[in-house]
C-alpha cells in the first residue's frame, strides 16, 4: 500500500509500547541482565541478541532462565536476583498522563492495545496497572515472537480487529516502535521523553496529533 493510500485510511486503533511509553520503572535493577552477566562470568557462550530473544519469547522465570542457559547460581545469588526482580516490579508505575490520555482515546472511539517485548514475570504487574484501559495486549513471552518481527504487529492488528494501515503504533524505540511497524504497514510515532527529538515528547501530544490526522484524512477524501 502506498503512503498516499495509507494517509487516506483513518486511524481506528492505537497500539502502544509499554516501558518508556506507558510505564516507567522507578527502581531499575535489571535482574535478567545480571543473570546474563553471570553466565558470561562462568564463560558460557551467549550471543547478546539471541539471549534477549530467548528470555523475551519464552515463559522463563529467573530460575528457569538460569537452567536454560546452564548458569550455576547459589541459593543466595538466586535469592538476590529474585529480590531485585520483586523490587523492580513493585516500583512500576504509569506515567502521570497515561490514564487520562487512554480514557480520552477510548471516549473518541479508538480501540487500544499494547505490544511489548517482555519477560514473563513482568506481564501480570503491567496488566494490573493497565486493567480496563486497553482492548488487547500482546506480550512477546506469550506469543513467541518479538518486536520488530513483522508477525507481532500483524497479530496486534488482528486482535484489535483493525487493518494495519488503520493502526498507529506509539513507542520510544525507533527500531521496534517505528521502523518495524512501518515495514508491516502500520503508521508509527516515536515518543522521546528524554531529549524531545521524537514525534512526541509526552503521550498527551498524541491527542492533538490524531485530531490533525483526522482532519488531513477528511481533506484527502
């Protein structure tokens, strides 16, 4: 589909990344990264990209991930990692503007979804934070595929009952939330809260962007 044909299609659904977009971690511990660092200290051969894919595309808790990679952990090491994971999960919170923005979007008739590369222990806490706010949730560890693979965006479109050209992706990763979705036929906006160099600097800017997009679509028609 050409860019003009995409422009002629109205946005009917919005798909959000999670971390850095809707949810922030106030106490960053990165227990899975610590586990991979321990694997390398034990001279286990791990490819960085494949290691992340293994964690994100399977239902692996910390102890299961350690067994999967053959990492030997003492009870105290595992306890420390589990404690860090628990502390990180407890610190999860929505960015302040998120509940109101999502409420307004739903009031305007948009279907809403989230799509995240997520390790299994983070799914339930995030789902709890977003309970009642979205219509569909696609977690990489549950569907076995991760951004920026085309299949995950196509799955999101299907679950939102929306054509890819009518689905807008919003997230803080250029590769996973902009380049990947566009290659799959979605529209995409880059949210950059830190430097202000993206299409959006905060989520509430999405409301005016969508209003402008609707106006342009009407003019094209």
